[in-house]
C-alpha cells in the first residue's frame, strides 16, 4: 500500500510575507511595507522554509536574495497573489449603488490643482461615492489593489490593466509679476545667471531635466529653493521666489503668474490605468468616465497633443471651460 507523502500546511500569510521579502530584497523593508515587526517577518520566513524543507533566501549583509528554490516558488506564489486579488475584486463588484469608496492615485499637482476642484461637483452629484484621492509622485500598483485607478505619467508594463491616454501635460517657465518687476524678464539662457530658479525634486522627476529645459549645463548656482512638493513649488513661484516650470494650464486656472519664454518645450503624457473589473462596479465606472471627461482635450485645449503657448490659451478656451478661481485660491495672501 502506497503511503501518501506528508504535506506540511502552508499559511497564505506566510506566502504573502515571502512575496514582499522577494520584492523588497530585505526583511526589514518588507516588514515596513507589511506593517509588521522585523522579528515577525523573520519568524514567518523561517516557518515557511521549515514547511518547504528548503531555504528560499540567502541572507546577505545588505539584504536577502532568492535561492534557486525561492525563484522557482516565486512564480507560483505570484499567481496565488493575483488570484486573491481577483477574489477581492469580485467581492467589490457585487455592490451596486451602495455607499462605498473609490480610490484614485494621482500626482500631487494634478490632484490638488486640477482634480480636487472638480471633485466637489462630482461628489455632490454622486453622494454615495466616497473618493479617496491619493496625491503622491510614486505610482500606485493598481494590480495589487493599492488603488482602484491611477492617473500617472508612465505606462505600466503589465497587460492585465486597461490603459487610457487622458491627454498631454505641457510645461512652461513662469514667474510672478512681483518677481519680474524686481529682477526683469530674462531674454535668453545667459540672462538666467542673474535670476533665481525654483526646482521641484521628487520620485518620477528627472533631477537634471530642468537644467536641460533652460538650456544650461548646471543650475546649482542659481537655484533658490528646492522642494519635493508640487504645492510648495507652485506657491514659491506665485509668491515671487523665482522662475519655475509649471503646467501651461496654470494660466487657465487664474494663477497670478506670467509666462517666461526661456526654455524648451516639454511635455508628459497623462495615462489612466485601471483593472478591467473596475467597470463592473457602478461607482468605479462613474469615476473612470468622470476622469476621462475632466481631462478631455476637446474641452480643455491645454491637454491637447500640440503645444499652445500660455498667452494663447485664454483665447482658445471653450466657453464651458472658462472659469477663474480668483486671487488667493492657490495660496493664502499674507496680510
């Protein structure tokens, strides 16, 4: 009589910890992402290895790497992870129009200055939708349910997501009238040595791009302020701290800034990504269609593929897109 091999039970939680460690190549970093203690992560990995009867990580001074057995296991573990996400998605699609959450990941500038003002009307029209607007420069992993949908500047490399081009973000140099009255309008790149530059530095942004934008080899000697925040960056330019690069739609929003015609044209395509199952839930389908509408280049010409100079935007703006937030909206006016 053949004896069935003894199979040690494996916890899904241990598999989830294994995937996180493989992704982070560090027990400590995985613990932080899972919101567990490092000792808990180590204990679960050791328990997992004992159940498998083989080591799955090589411990190194700078972190961990997968063994041959670990690499073979990782592919199957990821399939299990994706299957678990599918179960969660099916659970959420059963909710028709009950009050529920929709999470949207988006870059800070677009989220704060473009999406949030329009989100007020969306929420009034659909009060059963609670929108969690996650504004950050790091892209959320929609496939791993970090967000229901994401508005970002890069295209994900997974075929399992729907990817829609919303439009194109054009950027231009701007300064406040107050700054230009003090320092004058630069005529060319050589003039910039007597000016001050405001630089945004954040994940997803090329740190050397602004120097190339202005046609300079280096801007360190003329940078006045560096910040990782789009809001602080906008505020600094608006309040006269220096010249900086902003989306061309800044003038369409009524921002008190003036175009500075020094620099090259530069653009970033704006992409919406979401899992196909998101459309099976009405509130998520509403959010997807709403995002497409508020970025529609036919209504908002600054999102068209072709560059339109900021001074021309007000003339080309359709009537339904004309509005002005007024002085003091973008930043508080000191008294």
